[in-house]
């Protein structure tokens, strides 16, 4: 049995679907019930909260593998307590969804909690794997309302390109690592197939909609003010540093999605086409 935390999110939901489609018994864990998950064969939905490791104990009992998705930066969570609960439940394999910046920016305050999770996972047992995705293509959902209402995308650093990754690819890579042997002790970087700038992403959305979409470049200060509405200050500053002054490693396309899945990573335009209704 495989336990998937964060089972209702952009990665967790398609991961549950991929595992169920492969015939696995899945326990989909979230803080809120998901009636859709209960309808899928082989899937049991359970309520638990990573901030309360004791709530995980009954969920993890008898599990073989755990997909550990830490919402946000992971600040305030106890990685060792969570992994102790997994060990008590008999979990042998742990796959952690971390972030590319946990490796590319080892001193960044914004990603210190994720680095703590990586460290805890590496010491939790022999069969661990860390996934470090780049920025998510699905972050473009933040533009859905202005695209629908004004046919406008507003973002900072309009011409700075990064290889954003489709969450579906992350989910399928995670499914492979959870189900297959040979990934223990490995860290995989998951990126898209090419670097793409916010301005180019706006063009891709326009192509999908077959209608012009105007790009408006925000200043760093404007973007920071917007992000502070829903992110802690260290995370905002860390995010803007990656978006505005990426390191060469953050702009590099990783081969790991293709190695894990046997096919190229999906391009941003494919993600946009799949979610065209959100922008239409």
C-alpha cells in the first residue's frame, strides 16, 4: 500500500490517479475529504495533517511506501516526527517532493525547511528518493482571471527564461519511483524540456486560446507586494531571487524526467492546452 500526502493538489491528485491506474492500493491523505478519490478503484481517502504527526499513525499503519509532499516551504513542520511515524507504520520507501532551489541555493533561508526534510529523509532509512522540481507550469493559474477578464498576463522578469515543469510529469515520475526498484539514495531534478520566459508563456496561452494576450511586466517591487499577500516574506524574497536572477543550474534542462519516464518532458504549451478552459 502506498500513502500519498497532499493528495488533492496539483501533484498529489494526478499521482493518486497514476498509481490507481497501475493497480496499486493507495491511501490518499489530505486535510479535507475528497469524495472524487473515494470513487476510484483501489483508493481510500483519509484525513490527516502533517502538522500533527500523531494523526498520521493510523494512516501509515501497514504502508509500504510514502510520498511526502510538504505544502509551502514546510516551515513549522517536524520532519523527524513525521518520519518516525512512517517508520512505526512499517514504511520502507520514502519519496520526498522537495524543490530545485533546496540544492541550487543551499544558504537560502526560504528553503531551509525543505533542506531539513531532505536531511531527515536521508537518515530515515536505506530506501529514500528526493525529487527536486523546478518551478511549476501550474503557477500560471495565477494569471487565469486576468486572462479571462482582460486578456492580460502581468508578471515580473518578463524575459528571464526557466525550464518550468508540468505537475503531471512530476506525478508520473513520482509514481515510477514509488513503484520501481533502483531509485534508492537518488536525487532527481525534474524540469521541463526547455527554458521559457513569462512573456513566452503568455504567448503560448494566447496560441491555445487563438486570441491575443497582452503581457505587462511588473517591477520587482510590484511583484513583491502581490506575493506578500499569500507568502511569508523569506519565501517571497527567495522566489523573486530565482525568477529574477536564476543560477545557471536553475536555467539548465535536466534529463531526469526523460530518464524516469522514457519520453521527453511535456512543454509548457502542452500544459496550457490541457488547461485552456481555465483561461478561456
